[in-house]
C-alpha cells in the first residue's frame, strides 16, 4: 500500500507529455510548412532581388557605354580640367543614378569627383578591363554600402571596320543605396508573407495532428476500459494504415484476453460453486446429526466402554464438522461476493467485552483488555464478533495467555479516523517465514500440530470480514515476544446513517 | 412441556430435531410439508411452530402468513445462513425468531424457551392497565387495545412493546433489545428487531411512516414515546 | 537519451534547411567581375591620310596608341632619311603616311605630351643617320630593315615596332611584319591588338642572321 513507486512515473509522464505525440506532430507539420514557406519566400525574394539588381546593372552598363561612346578623345589622352569636365558630363547623365566616373590612361588619373582614384574599384576589375576590351562590372560592398563598379575600355576606329583599344579605360562607380532599400523592402515582404503563411499552416497542422491522434486517443481510452475490466472493449478499425493495423491487433489481443479471462472466470466460478454445493449438501445431514449428538452424549454413559468412546468421538467430530462446513459456507459467500454487511452503530468496547464474555474468556485472567469507553463505530456486529473471537481464540490457541486486546482510534491525515484494535499474545510469536501466509486458507503455521481446534479458515474469514468493512489487518511480532494482530477499520460513525 | 409442531421436509433433520426435543421432554409433532403441518395444527394445538423456510410446494413464508391470519402462535423459523433474503421475508411475514441450521438441540430448546417466556419485569407496582394515548396495555392479561379495539400482536411484538413501554422515553439499542426481548447474544442479527418494530408499527401506529409510539433514534436505537 | 539526441539532430537539420535558403542571399552581395557587352567606341579623330599611329609603352606594360600628325617636319630634322620606295612619296599629303616615316617617328620616342600621359618607349634612343627600308611582299607581308640591332630588344620594343608598322600598312593592322636589324637578326609577327583577335604575341618567330 505504499504510494512511493507511484509518484515517480507520474512525474515522468508529465515531462514526456510536453513532447507528446501531438506536440511532435504539430512541430513536424510546422517545420514542413516553415521550410516550404521559407524556401518559397527565399527563392522568390532571390529571384526578385536578382531581377531588380540585373535591371539596375544592365541599365547602368548600357547607359554608361552609350555615354562614353559620345565622347571624343585625343591620343594621347591629356589629363586636366578638360578631361575632368568631360567625365563630369558623363557622370551627370548617369542612369539610373548619378555615377562617379573615373578615367585611367597611362599614368593619367582623373575623375568627376574629388578623388582622382577610386577606392572602390578592385584590381580584378582593372585587370579584366585591361586584359580584354569588354565592358564589365563588379558589385562591391564597402563599409556596408553596396556599389556597382563598371569598367568600360574604349576603342577607336582605325579604319572603316577596324577598332583598336585606345588604352583609355573609363570607370563608373554607382552606390546602390536605392536598390538596397528596394531589396530590403523585398526581404520584409518575403518575411511578412512567410510568417502569416506559417500561422495559416498551423490550422491544417492541428487538424492533421487531430486526425492522426484520434485513433491513438481511442486506443488509450480502450486500453483504460480494458484495464477497468470492460474486456469487451473494441476499437473501430478505419482505413488500412499503420494505426488501423494497430487497432486490429489491439482488437485481436482484446478478444483473446477476453476469452482467456472468461474461461478462467468460468473455471473459478465452477470451482466456487462446487465448494458451495458441497457445503450445502453436507449441511443438511449435519443438521440432523448435530440435533442428536446430545442424545449420544447422554446415553454414552450407559454403554460399554468402547461403544461409549466411539459414540463420543462421533459426537465431537460432528460438532467440528459443523463448524468446518459453516466456515466453508462463509468463505464461499465471500468468494461469490454474496457476503452482506449489516451494519449498526455500536459501542465498540462493549461489543468486544460481550464477545469475550460470551465465550467465557474473561472469567479468569487469560484475556486482558484496554478498552476505552465511548468509541462508537458503524460495524456489522456479527462479523466484528467473529473477527475478535477468531483473533483472540487464535492467540489463546497458538500464542499464549495472557492475551491483551487493546482498542484505540487514530486520526489519519488522509481523512477519516481509523479504529485500531490490537490483539497481542504472550507466546513465542509467529515465524518470519509464516507471516506472509498467516491469512491463507488452511495454513498451519505450526507444522507439528496436526489439527487444531479451529477449522483452519478462521484467519482467512477474519481477513475477509475486515476487508468487507473496508479495513486492513496485519500480523506481526512484538519486540519482546508474542504475536500481534493489528486491525484497522475506517470510522464512519456519525456521518453515514443507515 | 410445550407442544411443538415441526414442519421440515428433510427427513434426517426432521427426525433428528424431533428426537432431540422429545428427549428433552417436548411433545413433538412432525410434518413433512406445509399443507400437512397446517392440517395437523387444529388437531394437535401446538404451543409453538418450528418452521423450515425451504419447503416443497407451499413454502415456509406462505405457511407463516396463513398461521398469522388466524392466530398469534409463536413461530420460529429454521433457516440456513446465507439465505438472508428468506430470513427477512420470513420475519416480515410474522415469524418471532429464527434458528440457523445446523443447530444443537440445546440451542433450539433455548430459543423455544425464550420465545415462550413471559416478560416478568415491571409487573409489580404498576397499574394493571397502562394508557398511552389511544393504546391500553394490560400487562397481566397480556392484551393491547387501541381505541378500545383489541390488537392481535404476535408474541415477539407484544414482548417488544411491553419492554419499551416499561421505560417510556428510554432509548434501547438494538443489541440491548436483542438481549432482553429475544435473549439472543449481543451480536445477533439486528434485522430481527427492525422487522419486529416494522410489524408492530403496522398494528399500533396511525401512520407507520411517522410513528408516535415506537420512535427511531437514528444511530442509537428505539424508544417508546414521547407522545 | 537517444530520443533527446535524435530530436536535437532533427532540430539541427531543420535549422539548416530553413537557414540555407533564407540566409543564402540577404541584402546585396558582392559579385565577381562580370563581362557585360563590348567596349565603348570613342571618336579619336584619326585620319589615316594625315596622321600616323605610334605605339608606346604604357605604365602597366601594355601598348598605347598615340596619334601623331605629319604636319610637323621636325621628324626629318632628326637626321633620319628614308630610302624612298614603294607607292608613297615623301612629303605627299595624299594617302597614308609612308611607313618609313612612321617608323622614324616611333624611333624618335614619345613627345612631351606622350610623356605627360606616362607613356614611354622600350626602343633604344635612335642614332642619327639610320635608314629605314620597307619592302612589301606578296601575301600581306612587309619587311622592314631597321637602323638598330634587334638583338637585345625586349618584347615590348618588338611589339611597338610590329604594331606601328602593321597599322601603318593596313587600317586593320592585319599584316605579318618582318623586322631585320643591323645585326642581321630578324623576327616576324603580327600586332594582334585589335579586339576579337587572339593576342598573337609578336616576336615569337624565327630569329638569327638568315640573310
């Protein structure tokens, strides 16, 4: 009855539940949705951004080329104001934004801006522009600002159809701040598009999780029903997926379990009915026999010695047989759950005193009592009498006088107070290996004793009677010597009136 | 010695009980069926009926009812423990007490004596007839009238009423009543008391549902009055 | 334990799966150098009839063409004399400038305005009195005798000569030029500066005194 082992798994289950099937399914669904929404958004964003940038770049390169093609230069190119004025003219007409235009020729460096040499143009771009006469561009990020740098080598006509690189290379540097703003706006749009998408995905996610989990929930409910004894529980099998297989397997197992349990119950029922029937059948002849034992006892004195002994033996054993049959009947009723509790509110101390005095155990000093007055409890007086009589009788037979019967009540934190009755004897105590079996039927703790006065069912009946009262009984040994039986019955004295 | 009519279908029980009681000096007539028993009654005129509940044909409860229609003959049922339902029905039908089979003859005889014993308490120093409301109780003549009409009370009912009325407004627990009225042990079946109280109320009370004379004190027992 | 690890791994995979496409291009990235169309064609006001094209060395090691008008007669005052030949007459202002004259101008080195633009020459300073002889051969070849030794000239110098002669001879510069020095060494090659031609480096041909 200890609750120790229970608390651990309960805590563990709560922690596992946080990552339960529902949560995991939902997470998986959200993950898929997040990946697809994110990927779509990212790809769209990238395409849009590239298109945006390419448009800007192509416009810039094309218009730069056009601008450059309108200039005329003398060779060798002369640096100075004229050149700078030329570059400023190109820079002003820059598309889509104004450029800073740089010119490099031999050792001549000029620009439309303040610095004749750009810090943004990379050596790679310069090398490419010199190595082959192609327009080329490169996107550079400097100090967090993206720039488009265009290199435009120039050629001039040496003949009607022939061109020759002039050695003059013009560079345009265009900060892409506007494009940056647009791209950032795109990014925001992609993100703002993906997040509501995720939120919307949550709803089908929940529905999907629900549809997957419903069979699992049914399974759980069914398993709980089975556990509480409804073995005819079955699960509806839907579809042909793994969960349906699981449901089928569950149903098959449940069917087998039900069959097995039914067979066991039937076998048990048969055995119980047999014991009950045997007792019943024995009782009727016993009733006749018991009625005439007196006659035998009285007349035995007038018979010859052997006949008298035989007659007395028959009489005595008839009595014992009657007790045994009555006890068997009582046990059968407990097994058939046919035992009824006819409770009455009684004074417990008085009830115990009556039990002891009816059996003449208080005539001498064999039984001592510590029975405080005023304890009233709702008990079945007849069954309580049997319990006390069995315990005290057992203590007197197997333990040793004096036997102490002690009565007290104890408040339990759980709720109702309990009535505690202790029966202690002064014998050698119960052997440790016998303790677990002391309430078994026909169990003989004392192997040397072939037959005792009791039926061998006394303690088993005691246990059943106590359980019928909702109580518990324990057998143990006192520190010194002697056995102690502790009987605990919840007190329901006042509240539950019958 | 009282004359006992025994109705019991099982031959061995019938014979054993008859033999044991006769040895103790009772005059016993045994019958195997309810019908035979009822037929023997007029001729035998028993002082007490020992009635097995489980009978072929007419069962014990029916026999009990038929007897009660005509007389207040003391009736003790013979029953086996576990037939609890039959006990209650038998008691409601008017049986005064019951004995669980198998029982020794001395137990049976003790019960017979208890049922037949007159209540001898409270006789002295009392008026011959006591009046409580509409009830008039004659302790000497052992008759009870209500509003002048005599009431037919079975022995256990009469004894219970006399015992309660002897100490008006005193509460008796059912265990006490079992010990004093039925001479049972303290732990005997309290349903005996409840069934008898129910029958008594049906005869003396105006409304059995709200009793005046025999009142219940829940959790403690019964008392007579206050009116 | 194992479940926790599996979950963590799954989470990592998911994070990567989400992060790669998302982080793969936020904002504006740098690019490599990307080619975009041809060069820009500018007007250099080059008139073949009155102007010549000389190739000097630019600071990055390449060749830069400069346009030189023939109006100035100082060229001849430098003491060079061409052994008149072919269709062009010296002093004749109609038709292309004679190649001999052009080579002489090249050998005279960059002028002040050329030097101001950082242009230099790899050719040795000309000795006075040297003559340049140009001889046209069939099949688009031209042979030039130079008043200097070829031996010891670097490749830039050879290219200066080759390109200058080639563009003097032909508007496209598509001429195989044979150079012969005073030392008897000779080399041949094409200019290959025009866009679209594979950079055929001059001076890779035979050398040595075959004549």
